[in-house]
C-alpha cells in the first residue's frame, strides 16, 4: 500500500492532465452504515472496513502514524444544542476507535495532529474545552500523543515538504515536523459541505496542515511568528505571501478568488503530504456548510462511514453517498462557485474520481446514501434567513 502511494508522484510528473487522469490510481473504498458512536457498534464497524481494505497490520505495524483530525472553528461554536463532534468536529469516539484499532494492528507510535484556530494551546486543552475527555483518546492505545501543528511545537525547525509536480499554487510548504516524521499519514475527516470548496472530506481536511505562524494573517513577514496569529486568509485571498523563510506562491498574479485558490492549495498539500488512509465519518454531521457560522445549516444523521487507501477515490465515493456527482466541476452542485478539488487531484494523477473505476466494498453507495444534494436543492428553493 505504501509503495502504491509512493508511486503516485511519478505518474503525476508524466504526460498531460488527460493522460494522468486516465491512469490515476483506483483502489477499493469501504462503505458502512453506523448509527451510533457507541463503541460496541463503532469499533466492529471500523474493524470490518479496515479488513475489507486489506487489514491495518501491513500498513501500520511497527510504524509511526500521524492522524490529522478536524477541529474547525472555536470550541464555543454550537449548532443548536448539538456538540461539535455531532456536527462539525471529527467525533472523539471515532478518533478513539481508530487509535485503538491502529494500536491493536501494531502501530509503534500514534500522533493526533491538528492546527486549531490560531492558538498554540496544547490539543489536550482545546479538546477539553470542547467537552471531550483527552484520556479517552490517549489511553486507547500505547504511545499516543497530541501535537498542535499550528506552530513549531516540539521541533527545532519546520519541515519542508515539496509538491512533486511543482504545485498549482505553492511549490512546497513549511510544516510542523509531525507531518514529515510519520511513516503513515491518516486523514480522519467529517463528511460535510463547504461554503468555499463545495465539500470537505479527506482531502480538504488537509487544508489545516498549514501552520498559522507562517500562513496565518498575523504570520511573521521574514520569519515565522513565535506563536500562531490569525486565520489562513492569506491562502483564501492571497492578500499576502507566507513568511519569506517559506516558499512563496508560484504566480502572485494568479486569480485571488478563494474558489480557485483553496481547491488548488488542497491538492498541493495532498501532493506534498500523501494520505495513506482516508477515513470520513458521518455517523452524525451537518448539512449546509462546514460549521455553525454558515447560514441555513442544520444537524444531520447520515449514519455512514467511508474509508479508503486513496484519498481521491474515497472522496469520490463520499460524494456519491452525499448524492453528488464526483465528475461535477465548477458551476454544478456542489461546486457552484469553486473548482472541483477532485477534478484537480485527478488531473494531477493522484487518483480517479470515476465511480465506475472504483470498487465499492461493503455497503453499496445507494444503500448508504444520505442525500445532501436534495437538501441543498431544497434550501435554494426555500431560502431562510438566519441559522437553523
């Protein structure tokens, strides 16, 4: 599996986008229904899915595993009475279950990684403020640790990860050492729509790799700031370059439109830091956007989990489960105002988005379907003011 992931950059570098798309990897994707976060249902469900993908042991045994979770937004944000893990955060039970199964499969060391909103606080404190118990995750396997990757952290310097193709927007990124030090990288995401990128799944989850000390609005001009400051609006809007110590954009004259920039930056990040295992959970989620700050959003109960060894394949199946066409592009839902991250990733040779080429193991897509697309059409037909 690791050899397959390592071979992707070579395909990426050769040929035209059309030829790269035609030869892009197509690996099995597991789909399962899961109605609750109860360990008695969640752990066996994930275990069965990983077995359908060939087993975790050959992927992680004796390895250091980095898991990028999603803690978008401040811990105080709520959608009605729902807790963040039930709407826009990766649920703590899913994280703990995944950690437990990785440990059982022989992972030597497991790091839980995230850049929480412009803060250098330890992840343990951040998740505690979200009403989680950090020990439930830290105790789920031997040698588990959290790392706030928003700044330098425990390292002496940032690690430079290069985009093999040269990148769409950035040729390389300076990131926290944890993204370079891990042998296996896991994206553990929430299945949601996204106001800027259309959808946020395993690839968009990696937008949060960028440290705010370098890519935040308050980042240092010449060198990274000591502590993170400000959001990543420089990546959204391109109003300024990263700290001069990091590689600048390839073309500062390229479009400043977030719908152009964000999908391309995501693909650059996934190229620089390949995902070996993509997990997208939606036991509970939300519709209408990526967080409670989006007008018209609402809690939802899709009751589904998707996992795969190729992030593009996995996100394509997720789109099918959500009722969207993964072959869609700008101007077609859910990409009305942005380019498709999946199309850009496929053009780069990272993986196919064509469901006819992807083997769906486990529950068929149609049986697992929770129609985000139909709800999207209903919202547009009956717009409401304020938040639901």
